[in-house]
């Protein structure tokens, strides 16, 4: 089963936009979730941070990164075989 990359952020968040734009520029497929418009997405993020909504959060399987740099994101993608 192929692992799916998920980005959780908000439309107004510049850090979320930076990650979204980077992933798109690299032609990396991902599911984009706006935690302000999607209550279920917000709950999935809160479940990882003891009920606190933190974004941008990048998730693959059971692992996640909060507000990663591009270098941290690249290492995370490589670890999960996402190119």
C-alpha cells in the first residue's frame, strides 16, 4: 500500500502556503486539508497534539512533522519513499 502525504494548514497561513507551493513545484502528490474549513481534519491534527490545533502539520501514516523547514520536509519525504 502506497503511503499518502497529507498537509494540514489554513488558507491564510503563509507557512502552510510555502509548504503547499513547494510540494506542488516538486510534483509531489498530497492531500491538502484546511483545518479551518474541515472540522474532521482539525480533529485529526488535535489528536496528535493533546487537543491543540497546530499547523502546518505534515502527516504520512503514523508519523508527523509540525511546521517543518523545506530541508526537514525533504528528509521526511525521503524516509517515507515519497518523491
